């Protein structure tokens, strides 16, 4: 039975992608894995997995309104009904700011002169690539586009289909920061979330909110504390908080510049060098594996 | 002057730069001319600036979207509302009308198109906005409720609530969320300058490029860079900025004292007060770039 693990954090830059790349490397040595990068506005997993693109597809996102200047009589109704301040008056015709337009079509229906059309937006690309750890599904949302949640869902579904078709045992999803729409899309259907947190006041604050989010959607959580030795008191504080909430801390990863070095060399840290970081990640993977893939644990959920 | 602090990649130090810029220019400081800066935490999914500034929030407001409510005395179940809704947020099934608030964008099109005026709108609360003050800084923040998907309406309403229509010389600092999608665009819209905080690593550079595409190429705003944790990775960010003619306005070295202060929620300028001057110089450099650009345009 294929399992889906999503790596989240709430706060950005805590090490989600570093952990995801390491887990991809470690897990793929033991079982067949499919990878999905669900951080479509700033996809970084590809930078450390050396992917070779096999497929490339366009992504049609939302639509935006376009006003035909020939037909526009500058009556201004479009600007009146627009709640997103996307329509601005011009001398000859009104115009729509495509970045502000949410494609609601309110102006389209209210325009008395049928001067407005809706145009589908080519909002991004998605890819299937081969990596030495398994197939990677990833995407690129074009600058300033909406609908990142929809593209996240698409990338994840493609990964899921591939995993089911090929009998892979693990779909590993590298999630986006935050708690909003792309995070909710990345977590949907996950068997477990791994939250990567750093021992700071911000990290603690954001962990509470992301745990609230995954709880809300019924996804069980595990926690990894990254740069754990940066502030040992905060680290213990997070561990105590997790214990109180019944959330297991499966790893404490020490701070080490080897993590950045590995990134500069375009490799997962566990593949790049041995040492305390690689050791901590190895132990963490064993704990995750035990909780995620053993039949005994499965029954509890 | 409105400055949005953004980055693309998360955790590069947006909040550190935004908070310390505000503290260094706060009323009572030897400032560069702008008294009483206005600070907006626009990372409504994970707002952290208050952990450092510790403001007293005096006023709260619930915010959300106007979602449809159907008057069944008037509804004829014609289905027009569902037909015009681009988000599938309203559905008519037999003699039932279902509204899905988490899909609704609050555009009001269903209300306008209902032939029997059976729809009115009610507020669906998705978060809060609050404002207050701390040591010469006017502070405001938005907070998305846990489990809610849409950040943009909160950012939009926060800006409308606290930013004066003509800020003029008043310094307004917006701390944006990571990424490059719609919440970031909303935080940048209307700014005079976007300050990108990055780290000199391949991830930092990759996401900086994307954030520059949004701010400079899509929105046409001037941008400048702060390199944080300088010395940690490689030369990619420097090379990119030089090739793209993007000014590097400040460098904050990799320093364990800074990381430790951050971990405790202590602002950098409290631990290392010499940085105040550097942040004031950063502001002066931004102000010059904005003035030069306005001059060049006029």
C-alpha cells in the first residue's frame, strides 16, 4: 500500500527541501519512491536532485478579463462591479490589470456593450523528470500567477498516479511554507506530515499554526527539529510542546555548514558527506519508516 | 514611501530586515527624516514580526469575504448563480442551493446576476487584522485563521485599513510572505520599492530570480537586495545582481550572535546597536533610488 508523506513547516526556510532531498536519497535505497515538489512558486528540490526532464506540459491557470477598446464606451460599470480594483479608467477605453484580476467574470456579465472577454492564462509548466532516487514531478508557476493550489494538486496527483502505476511504496511531497491554500492542497490525502521546525520563537509560533492546520484536515503529524543545537532551551521547549500535544519528535538535526555545502554542490546532504547531520537524518528516516510503513502502526489510524 | 520586504525563499531574513529597519527609523531615533514609520506584517499565514516588536495591539477587526446567502422565499432555483460563478462556489441541486465559502472569492457576481434578487451577502470571517503601537512605530498585522485557504483578502483589507491614501514621505514597511504567488503580489502592489532579502546559496538565488521577475518585470517596481548570512554559500547572488544591474544595498554577515538573538525574539539592533546606522544608511540608499527614478521618469 503506497504511503504519502508531506514535508511542511509553516515558517519558510527551516530546511524542508534539505530534509526532503535527504529522505529521497535514504528512502530510495530501501524501497521504490516517487517525488513531488509541491512548492510551485519556488521549487528548489530540482536543484539538489540533478533531474533529467522527460516530459514537459503547460498549465492553464485561471482566466482574466480583457476589454476590447473598440467596443468599450467607457461607461465604467466594469470598474464599479470589480471588487479587486483590477479595472482602471483610460481615455479611450477601460483596462484590466491582469495581476489584480481574479477572473470572476463579474464585469463580463455586467458590461452592457459585450466589450469584455475572458482569456485563459498560461500560468505555468509542470514536468516529469528522472532522478537517481526515482521519478520527480515538479512545476513552475509563472511570476505573479494565481491558482498555485491548483498546480500543487496537479503535480501531486501526477506523482500519485505514477506511484500507484509502478507499485512505489512512498510518495514524498516537498511542501510549500505557510498554512494557506497551497499548503492545504499539498497536504490533502497525505498519510502523514513531517513538520521541519527550527528552535526559535518564530519557529515555535509557526509550528503551532501548521499543526493546527494538519489537525484540522485530519493528517497525523511528526516533527523534526532542524539546527537543534542553535538554541537548546528553545529546542527543549518545542519537544515539551510536542509531547503535550502527543506529536512525536522523530529527529534533531544539528547545525552544520555541511548542509549549505551540499546544496552548493547540488546534492542531498546525506549523499554528500558523512557526519552528525547525515547520521541524524538516517536515524530520523528509520523512525519515520517505522511509523509510516509498518502495518502495526497503520491499524492505529 | 512604501517599501515591501520580500524574498522568494522563506527564512532568508525578511522579518529581521523589516523589523530592524523600522526600529532604526522609529520616532526618537536619529532618523533620516521619516518619523513614526508604519509597519504592516503581511505574512498573514505565519505573522512573526510581533514576536520581535512586541507591540500593544489596541484595535482588532474580523475580516473575511462577503459570501452569498440565499432567500428561499425569492429563489426560483433557476441556477443562474451557479452558471456565472467561476469558482464553483455555489451549486443548485433540485430545490437546494449549496454555498461553499472556502471556494468563494467574494466577487458578488451571483448577487448581481440573480434575476429575482434572492441573494444577499454576509461576512464569512477568515481572519483578523489588528493595529497598535510600540516605541515610535505604528504597527499592524493580519492573521489568517487556521484551516482557511485565502490569504489575499486579509492582506488587501489590512492595507486598506492602515495605509493612508497619500503616504507621501511617511515610511511604510510591508513584511511579505515567502513565495512569489498572489499573496506576495498583493503585498508588493502599490509599493515604491521592493527590498529583496536573500542568502547567498543556490536556493536563495533561484527564488530571488523569481521574486525579481514578479516585482521588477511584472509590476515594474524598482528592486534592491540585502544579502543575509553573507559568506555562507557561493558567489551566485553577487554575479546575478551584477549581471542584472540590481544594487546590493546591505550585507549582514553569517554571525552566530545574530542567529541566537533571532532565536530568542530579540531584534538585531538591540544586541548589536551599531547596526542602527547601517539600517539608516539602507533607508537613505532606498530613498535616493526612489527619488532618482521618479526624477528620471518626470
